[in-house]
């Protein structure tokens, strides 16, 4: 079994492996971060830890919009750092057998961020891999922006 945190972006249902998620919060004000990659909205300080805020909408070519108090921030961990991800809403945690998760490479080979797909009663859910959201170049730009 694997546990997934399911969330929404417009009409899309998406998920992250629960093992990569620290917590979910209501959205708070984001401080701009000059020099950061375009998909990084800025930074937030959560309990004394600074997290870069990634706009999931930008990653998927969805229209960007101002941050709303109804939005959520999912604090997740990549292999290099923790990040805050802006999503519309959090649906909850769901458990799935590994056999229920289809490998995304065979179905959606061009979607580098998607690692798997699972069926829910009300549609398909794309499972994302946080380690793929920032390229090496974007990681370097983010490191430089955070240092200044």
C-alpha cells in the first residue's frame, strides 16, 4: 500500500506520495525572491524555516492567478530541500495498492513531473514526483537567489 495526498488544481486532481509531504497549510503571504526561477513565486517562513514557493499552475501551463486565502500550501521535501507548493485545495489522504498505480511513462511519456496515475471513483489522479519539479539550472538559480 502507498498513501497519497490528493489535491486540486482547477479541475485536475493530483497527488503526491505522502512520504514526500510534511504538512499542508492555508495560504499565507509570499515574499518575492528576486532572481529565482520563473515558477518560484517567492518564499514563506513556516515555523522558522524558509521554503521556496512553487506555483504548480505555472508548471502545468495553467493560467496563473493571485494567491487567495482559500488556496493551500503543501510543504514537501525534494532530494535537496523542502518546498511549498501552491494548490487550490487539499482533498485528503488516500491509500492505494501499488498494483492500482499505473506507470506514467507508458501513458504520458512527455509529462516529466508525473510518476504515476491512479483511478478514483470520480476520475483519474496524476501522481507527481517533487524531485523533478526543478531542473538543475533552476536549482542553481534558486540557490543563488536564496543566498542574496
